[in-house]
């Protein structure tokens, strides 16, 4: 692709002059450094408008879902003739809804942030990689389709993880493995597709699968922290932009 950084030539089978300058497998501190830089940028002034919109809409949608569940329980299940059973059912339903909403935070926030991923990526590129050719924004329809695809993948992955919660010793590991893989794959390929074709982005991701998976695990850790997990989609986008640049040998401008 014309204008793409030379490092991306690797995915076409040619030598790349600086694609292996950085090895995250040999130096985990560099990945941690990228993560710290990413979270600092998420909280910085250029990202605040997107951050507040994301938080507001995500919380509003979760409240609507909660009210819908409460309505369904109140009007579709009538066991008021048995006060003890009604109370027990309400408690169990409330706990179940709370856990379910916890799993829905990621998909709900992702749907919103996906529409702003190009804007987020562009802010990172302008701030830290001004000398590089700018990435190409994804057209609206492919962007929406990608958002729907990722939403479906995240929901499916978390349903599997939810069922695995019933298996002792597997539940926590399953949550991180499933989300680490899915988040790493989808967010990294998005960042790479600003500079190359989807097929080349997939090949680049597979060539650096370990680094991408570790980055996905970091985002999954953020996803596991209540309230903080509302930042996960924006944080994941910023982190993967940095990772894609690191893989290509680009060092953030200071």
C-alpha cells in the first residue's frame, strides 16, 4: 500500500528494516510503559470529550437495561401471594441482573467507542507520531459493521466465560483468556487497518501474536475492575495504536 510504513512490508513477505527493533517478550517493562502512557492519555484533556460521552451513554444504557429487567420481573412474574418467595425472587433477580450488567459493560461501551475509534487513533498519532504518515479513517459503513461484529464476538465470548464461572479453578482464568484474546485481536487489527488492508492487518497480528495477546490481557485486567472498566474500550484503542507503532519500530515522540 502506498504510503504505508516500511515495517509493514514484512506482512507481504519482504524484509523490513526495523520491524524487530522492539521485543515485548524480552522486556515486559516496555509493555507496562505503553500501558501507563495509554491510561495517562485516556485521562488527558484531548480525550475528555470522548471519555465523558462514552461514560454518560454507557451508564444511561445500563440504567435502561436495569429498568427493563425490573419491569419484566414485576409484570411478567407474579408471586405476590407468597411474600417470602417474592422477596427471595427479587433478591436473586437483583443479584443476577447486577452480575449480568457487569458483563454487559464491555459490549455496551464498545459499541459507542467503536464509532469514535478513528478519532481516538488520530489523536494518538498526532500527539506521538507526528512525523509518520497519518492513518486512513475507516468508512462509516465498514466501521459500523466492524462494531457490530466485535459486539457479537464480545457477547459470545463473555457468555462462554459466564458459563465457565460455574467451573472452579477455570472461571477467572477463562475470563482473562477469552477477553484478552478477543480484545487483543479486534483492537490491534483496527489500529493496523488504518495503514493496510484487513488481510495484511490479520497477518501482522498473527506474526506478533504474543505481544498482541499480552496487550489484550492488560485491557482485560482493566475490564475486570468495577467502574474503571468503563475506560477499557478507549484505553484498549489507545494501547493498540501504540503497540502497532512499536511493532513497526516507531518510538513515541516526547
